[in-house]
């Protein structure tokens, strides 16, 4: 292929990638089917013209293939094949997206700005959607936080995923801001970032808040260790500490959320273990999962039997928990071990931490680590990769930031 044809092919490939990305965002808002088709398009575009022989050189992808294969093989000792197929289907992007992103062409600054525009419009639109409910009946929705009832959100009312997207968009905006030359666009990105931060506290979902403050803490340390920005890092940490304290006082949804968390701890100390309290529900799911894993350490109960096995455990150990609150463990590592055994969990753990071994000590490397850290948190408190939206958000944001890191580090080496 001559140079002009090569450039034309890359331009067309990049355009299709951006169309696929826009489709994934539309799918998050309106349709799971659109999301699935857009992920498939993104995968096909990334692998178009790439020899399968090159696939095998992608070690992170290969590790993902191995732990996902454990889910498929567990079908041999599963009886609920519908539940088994659902658990396997949601993992398919793990087999596609990491491989596709490995072969995507580089993105120009214009392409990054288009992506940022789509991402920020999505998040701001979601904020307006949630605020509409809050302003329409503030007494009702603020009081709801006393009972762990969060404001309605986009992404099919999955407030955990939406808050995580909000935190990740903040990280991406801050990463991109210093590279934006046009003052107006830089101001708009900065304003959007501030609005996301405020809304993250109004929504008061712990997964998003903890992800955000992990980033702030890591960013402060990162700047403090750079002599040129030492005082900026210290000031940032102190400033956000004061802002967090003030937000608890001035934002009623956040204040009620914290009061409910303290009340849950009090109920736990008094021995009132009930599924009505979300944190205690997590504790019970961990306890039951560990009991089941001890009985089936090597091959697990089977991906198709995860829910039924947990329900039977609730009946035996926590019969007071209603049927609709009997769920699989709120931890992705335990979920893998429960369904497929400890060897599969070991493979999964290697897959989760493997991207860290390729990080360079650079600004882009830090922001990739910050994204990875923000995505690690929900794996510890939610079965994030057992749902379609969770799999997409985890893979896409991690891979997009990783692609940006590699592209920027390659420029520094030139």
C-alpha cells in the first residue's frame, strides 16, 4: 500500500471509530441494542485488515480470553443455561475491545475534542435529567436519601454507573485541558468539569465520589513530588478537603447520604443485619460467597448457578432477607471465584493488574493510572462486569485513556 492509500485508510478507520463511539454513547442513553451494535462496529473497525497472527502478541487480551473462557467452560457444570448464557454474553466485549484498541490508529487533537464534546454533553444532559426530579419535588427526593434512595439518573437509572462515568469524565477533562489551545474551548471544558464535580456531590453516590477523591488524592501527591508543582499539589489537597467538608454542610442530599451510612453502621453494631441496608447487604453477600467458594474452590458452582446458590445460602443463613434482595456477591473478584473457582479469580486478578506493568513515568501515565484506580474501586464493591453497562464503561474508558497514553508517550520519544 502506498503512502496516500495508507493515510486514506487510516482517516476512514478513524472516522468509523468516532461514529462507533458516538453510537456507544447513544446506546448508553437509549438502547442496549444500539450499544451492542456500536461495540461490535468498534471491534470490527479496529481489527479490519489486521492479521490474526498479530492477535496472539497481545498478552493482556490473551489473559482476558482465559478468564472469560472459564465462564464458558463452567456451562458443563451449570444447569440454568439461560443464566449461564447471560453471564457469558456480557463478557464478549472483553474478547473484542482490548484487541481492537491495540490496533486503532492515533487520534488528532480535533478527534479528542469531538470525543470530549460527546462525553460532556452526555454527562451534562444526565445532570439536567436528575436535577429536573430534584427541583420538581425537593422535599421528596432529599428525604429519600435518608433511606438510600438516590435521584433518578440516565443509563436506565443505574446511578452507580452514571456517577462513575461522571468521575471518569472529570479525569479525562483535566488530562486534556493543558493541550487545548483555543481559549474558549478550554474555558468550556473547565466549566463543564466544575459542573460535573458539583453534580457528583449532589447525586451523592459513593462509588463516584470515592473514585473522584481517589483521583484528587493521587493527583495531589503526583504534583507534590514534582518540584515545580509542589505547592500546587499541597494546595489542591487542602482545597478539596475544605470543599468536601463544606459540601456536606451545604448539599442536603450528600448530608443525608452520610447520615444514612452512619445509621447503617449503628444497626450493624447492634446486630440488626437486614437486607434493607445496602452496606449490610454487601456484607451478607460477601459472607455467603466465601462460604460457597470454600465448598467449591477449584471450579466454582458454575456461572449458571451463581444466583440460585446465593439464594439457597440466604435461605439457610439469612432467611429474613426478602427474595428481591438476594443477589450475587457485590464484588467482582468474589463473583468470578463463585462462578468459576479460585484459578479463574487468579487469572482475573492478573488481567485487572496487568495494564499497570506497561505504564511509563509520565503525565499521561499518571492519568492512565488514575483512570485504572477509579475503575478498580467498583470492582471491589459491585459485580461490575456482570452487567452490560458495567463491562462497557470499564473497558472503554480504560482503553481510551490507555490509547491516549501510548500515543502521547510515543510523541515524547520522537
